[in-house]
């Protein structure tokens, strides 16, 4: 393998059995029976009849025929929908789980920040876990000590350093995990979408540190749904679908392809009406709550496009919200690069939605004047309870709001993206100032 290659993956595959039992005795017995039946069927194909359902489980390939080469010093952003295989790839490369087929060569000391708490011994204190992780990376005790103060300062958990990690909140574990992974100087760093757990200020610190690490020439594989972070941090991006790498290239082009492929699973019944009931809840195991979204004009008629400054009603049809006490419904407007433009939720302006009284509900947001310049704006819908982990249902691209041009200022001039994203209501006035005319020589 060339000396400038940090990671080479060839034909990598990881297969799981859906519904596999965690009972080791049962699993061993079933495996033995399954193998015996398989051997007998080769001789007598009809033997066995209907096997035990636990034996004949469905196989699920989280990764299949995956190829990738990463040069030393590259920062690779990994994009893909939930369940595409992103986290599985990092787990295999981190040697947390073994591949079913294929091979991966890794040249360099690896640090991983995957699920919150991965790599920590819960009974040990934060201090002990720092030294444990350093030892796993092959570092000498003196090396770990030399970086220890930086780790503690960055993680901001100095008051709890000698507390067992099992008593840490998810945010505290993430802080310590990132600090350990970043400051113990691995040559290759794997980062999954765990930064979403921390607060906004700490996320900014983490992104700054990752930028610094990248500037030092270390290799990073970064899984994120934050398109802005991928665009700003990464030198290259890859798109994963159904366990395979379908596209690799310059970050912005891969982001655009990802967003294009990620158009909602909804079917547009009529212009302005989006059926969301046939999708799955990618966020959690909860039943679907968001069922349909409608974009309505001032006469409450569904429309496919709206003019700047026009009145708009966004109507969201919900089921089961009454079972989620204190839940709020959010409308998130994004631009073509998946950047958040605004977020308006029911907790800001509607206390009544906090206590739904029936199984089926309709939440309606009334927008007096659409403030966006002409363009297409993806809309996301979220249902969540208070707290960072309280999301119950989420649709990334539930609909697309198409805004057309209008003479909102009555001046005959048109607005475009070159003038920004929003237009401001208001008017200029110019008056003569009091004072003498300037003397002209």
C-alpha cells in the first residue's frame, strides 16, 4: 500500500440477523440447529418443513461491497440517511465490530468518538478513563500526563473528574469523550454524529478543535447531518446508500446530490398537500405522529407555490400527540444548502398545543407575509418534548416551499438571491439636514 494512504477498504461487508436473540444459550442452540438443517437440506431439499422462525431470520447487510481509500491528512465527510451504514462503517474501522466479509487496512493510531460513552468503563472515574483510553491508544503514562490538563480544561468537567462515569450525563460523557479523542493525538480520528448531544457553545469548540486537528495533517472521518460543518471542515465527502459508497468527491457537489436524493418520502397528493404516512420514523422506534402537511393560501386552499409577501398557512396533521405530554411541533425552514433559516415551534406562541385532547390533531402556523426572496425552501417538521433527547418524530424534507417573485415594495424592482434570503418590510425616507450650504470655491 502506498505510504501516503491512511485507510484502504476493499469489498467490506457487515451482515446482521434481524431480531437476533440476546440469549446466548438459545442463540447457540438455534445456530447449531440451523447449521444441521442447512447440511441436511443439501442432501434432501424438502427436509425440515417450516423451520423455527428464530432460525430462519432475515439477513440485513448494513455494509456490502464497500470500497474506499483515504489519503493521510484527508478530512472525509460521510453523508447518508439514517440506516445507510455510516455508523457501522466507523465501528468496523474502529474494530468495535468485526466485518462479515472484505478487508480494511488502517495505518496509524486510531481515536474514535462514536456513540456517547463508547470506550468508557462506567465504573471507573473520569480521570481513570482518560488514562485507560490513552493506554488503549498505545501511549505511555508520561504522554497522557502531558496532555491531561488540556483534556480536563477542554471538557469542562473538572469538578466531576473523580466521579464514576456512570453518574455522568450524556453531555458530560460526550465532552470527556471528545476531549480524550482529540487531545491524545491519534493519527486517525473517527467522529460520529455525537456532537448533537452537546450545547451550542461546546459544539463550536469541538468544530474549532477538529479544524485545528485537520490543519495538523491528521486524518479524520466525520459523520454528520450538519451540511455546513461538512462543507467547511472536509476536503472530500462520500455518500452512502444501502451500505455502499455511491458517490465521492468535492463536499459541495456531494452535499447537493445528497439533498437531491433526500427529497421527502412523502407523496404529493395535490399541489401543496404532502402525505407523510408511508414513511418510517427514522429518529426513533416511536409510532409516526406527523401524518400530513399542507401549504394553504389565504382562502385555505392548497397551493404549490406562493409569491413573496403572500399570506401562508402551514397545516400539520398529527396522530397520537395526546400521549406525549408537553410536546411541541416545530416548522424548520432551510435553504438549498440545508442551512437553517428559521425555526418556529408551538411552545413559542401556542400554549394550548401542550395539552392535546384527542388522538388526531391539526396544528396550524399562520404566516402573515412570506419573508423569503424567490427560491425553493425545504421544510422540516419536528415533534419533540423538552430536552436534547426528546424528539419523537421528525421529517427532514416534509415539503418544499416554492416562493415566486412579487413587487413587494411597489417600486418595479425584483428581488433575487443576490439580494440575500429575506426581504425587510419598511421604507426609506430622505430629508434635508438643517445647516448652511457648503461653500463652493
